[in-house]
C-alpha cells in the first residue's frame, strides 16, 4: 500500500495536514516543478527561483526526516508540464493505491486536483489547508448575509478567538486599533535598519541559472536574490524583524522614501505564503516583543492586524467570492495595462520608484502597491483583469488567494465595494504628504493643469467626474464630490482636458 502525497510549492510546512495523515513507511511524497505553474502568468524570475529553491530545500529536509520524496525537476525530459500529468506519472511509478493531498490555494489548482482521481483511477483525499487561523467555512458563516464585510469587525472576532493582544475580553491598551498613530512621515535623515538577507547557496545558485535560462525574458532581475528559502532562514528573518524593525513598523507604515525599498516592513509575506512560517507564530513573536517592552503597542497591534486581520480576511473573501471574482469590472475599465508597468520610462517619480523596486526585488511595500501603482491603474481606467495578472506575476509573495482581493477589491474597486467601502483614489497631494518623491519629480504637485502639472491631480478629478453616476452617492466620497463641484465649470473643463491629454499619450 503506497500513499502518494503531492505537496505543492506553497505547502512547504512540516506540519502540513497531508504529512500528518501519512507516515514515512507508507507514503511517497511527490513534489513537482512544472511549466504550467511557472508560466500561468510571466512570474518575476526571483519568484520562480524562490519557489523552486524553497521546494528543493524542503524536499531535502523531508528526506532527512525519513520520508521518501520523488522530486520532479523542471528540466526532467519526461516532465509533462502540469500537476495532473505529474501526479498520473508518479502514481504509476510508485504503484500508488491512494492519493492524499492538501487543497490548493486557488481555484485553478483546486480544479486541477479534482481531475486527479479520474486521471489515476485512485481514491483521492483532499484535506483542508489548516494553516490559517480562520477556516473558509467560518469566514463564509460570518460573511453570509452581510451587506458590507468590514475587516475591522472580522479582526475583532479573530482577536477574541486567538487571544492575541487581549486582556480578558477587552483589547490590551483599551483600543482595538491604533491606526491613527501610524501615519507619520519620515523625518529627514532618518536611517532604517536594513533587513537580514540570505546569500544564495548551491541549491539556489543552480535554480537561479535554470530560471535565468528558461525565464530570462520575464520582467524582473534575478540578481540580488536574497530571500529566505528554508524555515530556518525564515525564522532568522522573523527574529531580525522583531528585534530591529518592528518597533518602528507602525509609525512609518504608510510612508514612502526615495531609495528606501523596505523601511520598517517585515518582508515576511513570501515566507508566510510558502508555508515556511505560520501566521500564528509570527503574531505571537510580535506580541511577545510588546510584553517584553521592546516594541510599542501601536507597532505591534498594527503588525498583528495585517496578518490576523487583513491576511485572514482576504483569504476568506477570495473563497467566499467565488471563481469569477478576478473577472469583475465594476467601473467598466478597459484601457490596456500601460507599458510603464513593465518598465517603460515615466517621469512620475512615485511610479518609477515603485516599478523599479518591483523589477529589482520582486517586492514593493503595501502603500506603493495600493496608493501608487494601484491608484494609477484605477485613475487611468486600466482593465482590472490586466492589473490583476500583472500583480500576480511580479511579486514574490503573489498567490491568487491573497493577491486578487487586494487588487480587484481593495485597489481597483472592481468588485463594486465587496471589500473596500470606497475606492482608494488619490491625487498628488496624498503622494506629497506620504513621500519625498514629489520634491525630485519633474512635475509640480501643486498644479492641476498646464505642462508641468502633476498628472495625478487631473486624473484624480477626472476619475471622480467620469464615475459620478456610480460613486457620488457613496457617503465616504461626499467630501471629494463636494470638492469637484466647487470648481468653476471652465476649470472643470480644463482639468478634464488635461487628463484626456495625458491619457491619450499614455495609450
Ligand atoms: P508588512 O508590511 O511587513 O506586513 C506584515 C504582513 O502582513 C505581510 O507579510 C502580510 O503577510 C500581511 N499583510 C499586510 N497587508 C496585507 C493585506 N492587505 N492582505 C494580506 N496580507 C497582508 N500580499 C501578499 O502576501 N501577496 C500579494 O500578492 C499581495 N498583493 C497585493 C496587491 C495590492 C494591490 C495590495 C494593495 C496589497 C497586496 N498585498 C499582497 C498585501 C501587502 O501589500 C503585502 O502583504 C506586503 O506588502 C508584503 O510585504 P511585507 O511582508 O514586508 O509586509
Ligand atoms: C508559484 C509556483 C511556481 C512558480 N512554480 C511551482 C511549481 O513548479 N510547482 C509547484 O508545486 N508550485 C509552484 N508554484 C506555486 C503554485 O502555483 C501554488 O502551489 C499554487 O498556486 C497553489 O496555491
């Protein structure tokens, strides 16, 4: 009796449900590098290298623990190129009698898993992925029948459920949320402690050469790869963040600084999403820092909210919203993705900084993703499906369950408000307040019209005007529409002509 245990690239956890359900004596673990996963979008080369290297390291760790691991490499001449083909081949190779696996993290992969039983004519058990703090069913029970799914409401339930930062039934410090304290701008000359990086070892170096050879034409640089590829490294990265950057996480959470890629962000999302770290242990490490007095409450609460709140919330929403979520287009946006997203030159400093960080690191921090890149895509009326595919491709932490709600819902308002209560739209004033980019930008952030006016200003008003029918009844946009209506009619015309001129050149 041989149980075949396929483990996917984002299931690199030693306590995975399928490993708990089998024993080394009765099972063969199957891990597969397959072309379909490497190309369903043109992933950043660092992202592919991260998955392959972490998978190869994980396979070695399992072997050390006594598991038999059948690891199919991308360049294996017999590789069929997809999960279903490789599961079928392995089932034959090992005369498997049963397949036990953990549910994939996105609809596309779950669909593939459903074909495995028929392809192999073997009994198939698909176990729930229990590496999250909220189950898909629990979220659906909470979400069902609600007009709006407010993250803050969900977060409080999760705080009570896990006991994180709780004092009995009440939040530690008396407040649930310290976001008001987390919007500081960075003082001039402030120095950020750089994150712990990991030099590529022999396995990663081999994978990087493979990726450069096969996927060198994808957007992004493989040089500078320094991601944690093992649990041991991921734990070291977590400890480094807790010691050196967590204390300042809250203060500058929404800040952007020219030439600073990381600020006080943790860079832990790739390790979390691959399964090298668990969300609970990361939250507990932050909570311990608060109790030890090494990090203030605003930082620790803010950080825990991102993981216990946002991360669990978007995962629940992804499965709750259904497989057609990524096709939603509430604002009927049709523009093709502007070439600047793929590195074409742009004079907008905020955009060039964010795209360049993405190209170099397969990473951009939250506010760059939301308020620079996402905002620009939404203001320019870019097709959300194209925006979604871009985000899914370029970030090391991008898996559809977490990327799609953030892009389709939070940043593009393409789900019509299922996730966000209003579109995250901003003009140049926001960028100027939260960053130092405007100081060295060729555009003048104070101007709405004219040859040197910051394009974000006219685009912002044009966006509001374009969607007045759909958006002006939203209570949270009342002040913005009031601002628009205060412009004299001829100024409104000038602003919209300015936006049209920019958009024409963009196309
Ligand atoms: P930190 O700022 O240090 O935050 C700590 C952790 O909180 C992160 O590691 C992450 O696990 C979690 N987190 C924070 N914000 C969110 C959020 N909105 N949703 C889910 N988890 C969150 N995150 C991804 O993991 N994968 C994605 O593909 C992804 N795409 C995004 C696209 C857009 C348009 C936006 C606005 C956000 C996206 N995010 C995504 C959320 C967030 O930007 C990243 O998790 C974060 O930038 C990763 O860097 P970090 O680990 O340094 O995060
Ligand atoms: C992202 C990715 C890539 C690039 N390659 C592989 C792969 O070759 N084999 C694999 O098992 N997983 C890979 N992944 C991650 C999968 O796409 C991920 O497991 C699914 O999206 C399921 O959530």
